[in-house]
């Protein structure tokens, strides 16, 4: 049997197998092979699929690999990589749509699922702001900073300006830890407190700050820190009001003729 007919029959069997039972029983290289054939339907992609798995270790590694690295595999060009990048983007859009109509305070896991796919392999820290409307639906997601996340790299003013631009009433902050450990540093905590304070001044609610690590995350809201920072701000405000009244009272006593 000619080689082309053999490959054609193999591709047809893979597709029939998928249509019958989904991905149950598929080897990882067969899944990659099936996706590669979307961009190169007349080409045998089994060897390229196996090499991709060898290079990127896991199916997840292949699906999240940068386009330029995929094309370093012999036989994988722009067209061949089409299926891999398509499924990656479709998955991201699916997860995004899945959380649009859900209140965030019940969906921190879904926020993590939505962003983990695109952020887990970043070599640098990237700080994102998610702007939400009054129904806690996502309006826009903006990359605000790249590099070490701290008070000098992330400007509360820029965050608030974005909230005004998008007419947002609440915010979620997300950044990654390339080390894989999502536990917040002192700098992370200081920055989050500062952002919560800025939001309170402008009456914009900070819902959470999520730090993404290696297949896990830390939630400032889930750990009670957002509420703690809000109470700190309220106490400072009350102390400030009390101090202002005290000074006004002293001024009236010392200069009654002015009042």
C-alpha cells in the first residue's frame, strides 16, 4: 500500500476514534498528532508529535509552548502548529466565557484556571489588573507591569486611572511567581495594602489579589488579608477624623473669637 494511503488511513482512524469516544484511550502523542494534522491534513505528523512531547515533556507543555519553539522541531512549520495554538486560544476563551456571568467571590479558582494557562511559564513576574463592572463581570484585563512586582513598579494611580477609563467598580490583581511558590512576599503584602487603600479612597472595591505559582495559587481574599487591609484603612480614617476633631476643639478653646 502506498505510504500516502497508509498515513491517510491512520489519520482517518484517529479522527473516527475521537468522534466515537473523545480522547479516552488516546496517548498524549496521538492527541498532539491529531492537532498537528489540523494544519497539515495531508502530512504524516506522528514523528513530529513524539518529538514535541520529548522536547516539552508533557501534553500541557506542548500546548503552552511558544510558537517559535514549536517551529524548531523539524517538520513543524507555521501551518503545522496551527492546531496546537488554536486549541490553546479556544481553551482560554472558553474559560473566560465560563466566568463572565459568575460572581467573583465564588470563582477565584476559575480566575486561576483562566490565567494559569497563559502565565505559568513566564520567566518574569507579570502583574495584571482585571477590571469588573457592578455585576462582577470582566470588562478588561490589562498587563500593568513586567519584572519584580513592588510599589515602584506598580502605580496605584495607573490602576485607578484604568478603573475610571473602563468605568469599573471593582478590581482583581493577579501576578505570577516564576519560582513556583505562590506565598506572598512582604513586598506583595505592602503593595496589596497600598492598592486596597487607593481603591477605598476612590470607592473602588478590591476583590482579590491572586498570586499564581506552580499549579497552585495564593488568594489574599481567601486568606482574609483584603478584609484586614480594609479594616486597617477604616481605622486610620476614624483615627484621622478623631484627630481632626480634637485639633478643631483645641483651636476653638485657644481662639474662641474666630468661631
